[in-house]
C-alpha cells in the first residue's frame, strides 16, 4: 500500500470467494447476516418505490455496501454519536433504526424519522445514536469531530463517527476536520466507504491515487484499509480502531473498499453515464456480494443451510413489506408544519 493503490482490492474479479468464518462466533455472524439482509431488502423496496413513482424525492442507495455499516455498528454504543451523508439508510438501520419510520420519512409522512420534513437524505435517530445526515457533501464531517470533542470533555468513553465517501475527501472541510481532530486528540472515527465513484465519476479521474487513507497518514492518524465486502474484516478493523479512540489515543481512520450496485441516485445502474463503469464490472462486483460471501462461509462449515437462509430472508422480507404498507398508510404532516417546524418560538420576536 506504499503507493496508495488498492491493488487487487479494486479488482472486481477478486475477493469473490466465501468468507472464512472459522473461529468466529456463529450467533454474531447470523445476527450480522440478518442485519445486512434487512438493509438490502429495505433498499430494494425503496428502489422499487422510486421507480414506480410512489416516492417523490430522490433516494441514494447503497446496495452492495451493507457490510461496512453493519461491521462498524457492531462496535458502537447507543451513546456514541454517528453522522452520515446522503447515502445513509444503512447507517440508520445498522444502529437498530425502525424500518417503518425510515420508510415513512422517505415517503414524507408525519411518522418519519424527521417527521416527514427531510426525506431520504435528512435522517435522524438520536435515541439509537444516529445524530443526522445531510446531502451537503462532507457537511456532517466537522459535526462528528465536534461531537467527538464533546465526548472527550464528558469523559464517558464515547466516540463521534463520520461516514463519508471517497468523493467527500475532495472537500476542504474534511482536511480541516482531520487536522483539528488530530490536534485536539478527539475520539473521532472517520469511515470512508470508498466505492470508487463520486456521483458518476471514477476515482481515477478525480484523484492521483485510489486510497484516501493517505490523508490520514498526512495528519498522523492511524488507519486501516479493508475489503469492505467482508463483514468480519470490517468489524475486526473497526474494533481495533474504535478501542484505540475510546482509550483516549485520538482519531482513527477506516477505509473500506466496496461498490454500489445501483448508480448515483435511484434504481438505475448508470452504466451508460459513468466512465469506467460497465455492465461487466457491475456483474463482477455483484459476485463480491457481502451477503452471499458470508452465507457461503457459513454453509461451508455446515452452520447454515439453504432452507434456513431462505426462511431467514422470507421472514425479513415480510417485515419489510409490513413496514412499507404501514408507512404508505400513514398521514402526511399537517399544513401548519411548513412554518411550525421551521421557525422556533424563542420569545424574542413579537
């Protein structure tokens, strides 16, 4: 990694084999498999809802990237402060967020996570540790650093987490945040989901090197680079880094190499608008499916069979369908919410 190239980590034809699960706790792996399936089926439901015109606003989907959020969330507490961006359904759900309230928010319903006022890109679920997401690229990164500083001052061992993409590191505020986090030695966790594309542009057209971890190195921040489609490796790397941050050793940086199956926004694959994104690449990356690879690893040791997986998937599909039906039937916010939820009554203006 000295040349900051991913090597075979960025080769879609590699890392397609089953994940080695030997020696790992089976119940933990089954829980993580369920979590990834829940995210996958929820996002497919959103994709179909957007395609069919049921959802009015855009949805940014992370199908294929589920192992990153699930692996990191396994090492987080409800009292940690997690921030996402415009592609954050997985971050909310991995922290235990409600399917019903997520769907309701995307549909603009009053029962949504943000009372229907934010849609897919403005999510909030603080009781579960998710402090918010915004569509402004890198907009929540400095907020996560501020939350990490607060956690340090409160001395409770909590951390601030910033999920960002490889495109976000091209924003100046990310570099200011890395520098400040290191200078103040705050427990900030920077998690880069490097799927090689920012909107429709491949990283080779935007940056001289593939790995964004070079910016962590430039700021003297410990980092790890992992296969983002291997939930075990993601979790183990996250555990090492988060433990370091909780112990008071300052910020850490995790770069997970992954790939989104859908394009930048909505249900399309975008194979005709992005340079270096071909139908062949999408097919090969789908073979690196984190769900399939974990399932194959469990099957190889006889820890799960096809019938049990099918039953698990069917149960989660039913949960998703019920949440979607309930959200569609929910009421929209009242007309008065247009002003009452924008302006606060401070008593200053009469």
